[in-house]
């Protein structure tokens, strides 16, 4: 079983467990997995994985149309994939920062899609503060706690950060 499959199963498990334990916490549970796939596979496979993750979220969601999150995750991955070259693959900060960017981009796309579908959103300071500031920060903390920090305790042979990002250098 390769690393990406393990990360997918891990993210899927968290996606099932966290909403049961913390129902008011609205995280993008698959965002760190999609970010990790940026560094482990090519763009087409990343888009397929984003589609799969989005469909899973669509099936578990009760308030949107089927395909909403799949489209959102695919567009977000398509926009952010070229940005992976601006971050070091083996840095501990890469995954939380990219998850933060994924969350903000996904929120912008989500607001745009709601507008297109006729489900207008009333902009308020509370909406901007919660959805564009606090939730991306919480998503980044989730990525650090659930995906990055466990590797601090994983035995490694070198002093460098864990190599969970690297497989091949895809453009």
C-alpha cells in the first residue's frame, strides 16, 4: 500500500469520526490529503483525487446539490496545484500553509458557486471573519496536528523534515 492510499484512508477515517465527535466543527478534512497528493502525483491524478474526495463530502452533506463539493475541490486543486513550487517539499510549514490557502480558495469558490446556483449569501463582517479568517486558520491547525506533528514522533534516520511529500518531481 503506497503512502497516498494510507493518507486517503486516514483522511476518510477522520472525515467520519470528527463530525460525530465535534458536530459544529466544519473543517475541510480532505484538504491536507489533496495537498499531499500535489507532491506525490501529477496534476491529472490530483484532480481525480479531488473529485473523489469532493464526491465523498457531497454524499455525506445534506445541504448542497450532489457534485457541489466535487466541483469546488477540483477547481481549488486546479488553481493551487501550480503554487506547490513556491513551498519546500520537506518543510513542516508547507502542509499547514497550503491547507490554509486551500481553505480560503475553496471558500471563495463556494461563495461564487452559491451565487451561480441562486443561493445568495448575505455578506457580513461575521461571515468574512469566520469563513475567510478563522476557518482557514483552524484548517491549517488541523493539518498540522493531524498530519504534520505525528511525523515528529515517527523514527527517522535524518535530521531533515519527513519526506512524506516526495515521490517524484511532477510539474
